[in-house]
C-alpha cells in the first residue's frame, strides 16, 4: 500500500513509525510532516487544510490510504471530500467529527444516549451565563464549544475567575470564534483516563489505556494545555473498572452512532473521569491524541 499521513506532530510521527514496520506498506508520504519523520516517510510540503492540493496529490500518486491526523481537517470535511472521490480514508466524516468540533453537540449526544457525563448547561449569551454559573458550585468548568487547540477548557476556582473567563470567550472573542458558545459544567473529581478505540461504524475495539497530564506546571498547577506528557497503561486504572467500559460507554456510543447516522471510520478518543466506581465521559476526540499516541 501507498499511504499518505496528514499532519506534522508527535502523533503523526508515531503513526508513520508504526506504518513503516508493516509489510503491507510499500511507501509512506507525510504532508507536511516534520524532520523526525524523514527516515520513514517522504515529506510533502502543504497545509493540512489545503484540500485541493491533498486531493490532487492522492490522485496523482496512487495513494491507497489517507490517514488524517489532526482534528481541524476532519471537522472541515477532508474525509468526505476524499471518500466522495472514491479514496480510502482513516478518519470520520465532518458530521461525525462534530463530536469533537462542538462541545454542545457532544454533550447533547451523551445525554440522548445515556452516556454518563457531568451536569452542564450550554449558553451563547454573556448575560445569561452570569445567571447560569449561580447554579453550580466551585470549582466549575467552562468549555468553549468549538475547536481551541487544547486551550478551550478552563477550571474556575471562584466566581471572579468564572466571570472573567466567560467575558473573554463570549465578549472579547479570545478564541477566534470557538467561544461564541460555551458549555458550563460541574467539576468532576477523580483521575483522568484516556481510552482510544478503533471504530469502523459497526465495531469498536479499545486500545491500551493511557493517562495524560494537562496542567502546565509541576504539582498540578496552572492552566490546562493540550497535554504535557503521557503514560500508558494508565497506572491508576483497576481492571474491574476497565471491564465495565463496554457496557457503560462503548455500547451506548455505538448505539448513538447508528441512531444519528454518523459515518465513523477511524479513532474515537474518549476522555474519562473515574472516581471510585463512578465513570463519566469528559469529552470525545475524533482522532488519535497527541501526545497519547506516542506512548500507546
């Protein structure tokens, strides 16, 4: 097979490295890639959102499989464009990618299909949001609805921080439109667990568990990031809890895909918060995580 990997991060480096070990893979291209991939893939200049160039490259280089790494081209419909032209793609449709592209849509999906998650309210008005935070205790969590490159989740320890965060997102627009709508959530206690699963729309197969560290400073201090480091398997995860994932999370998720008519072929990344026997979903991502993919 001739494979094109879209992206340039540590996630794509790990994917390219593993592909290079497969006897089924004859040639690997990476667009745009990074220097660390050069030993395993031919780097191709270009943007992950230049869909015309990507389609032209796939057509002219007889690419058998395109693997889309980042969330932005997925949410913008790259998989749909390539699939429509008859090409094989690893990555969900734009409609299915809304599970990551819209926090509000994701929460509605979880609520509809009885997937346990934090209590929440969605709001697109600063004035209304000031009333809504009165229904939550502190700390509380404010999430930008749209894609924000790992910077759209703020844990607010007090009312002043919550008001400032809401103003920055809803009024000041610091996230370039990603915060035009926000989700206000209860703060969940416990430990985080990342569960990445292969999914073809009919079957879902979980990979080994993982844990990432999001806060930027040592000793769990500072704002959240997209991920400062990871370990796999998750050292805090008891087997008796992981045995419940299929019934509590995976089966309802697949029911939701069918119920909503979502074409999902790729990786679903399920962010979990586990507190004793209690399992709740924090978020869905519709691709391999970075940095999680490297340790997995």
